[in-house]
């Protein structure tokens, strides 16, 4: 996560456990979360990002 340089540390706090659990992250900023999930490669693809509507 340090290499991804998150704009908000909370995003990293959400992305890491979500990737571990294969969770769905509902967020108003899907681009930032997806950027963080793309960094660890296949491990990050276990999580899914859903835009908040």
C-alpha cells in the first residue's frame, strides 16, 4: 500500500482486509479503491469494488 500512495489512509485500511476476505467494497470513490487493489496483483483481484449510488 505504501507504493500505491493512497490519497486517504482509510482507503488502504479498507482495501487490504477486503482483498484478504474477497469482499465487496461499496464506495463513493471506486477509482481510488480499485487503484489500491490493483497493486498487489492477483491477491487484490479477490475483492470487488461497487460504486455507491
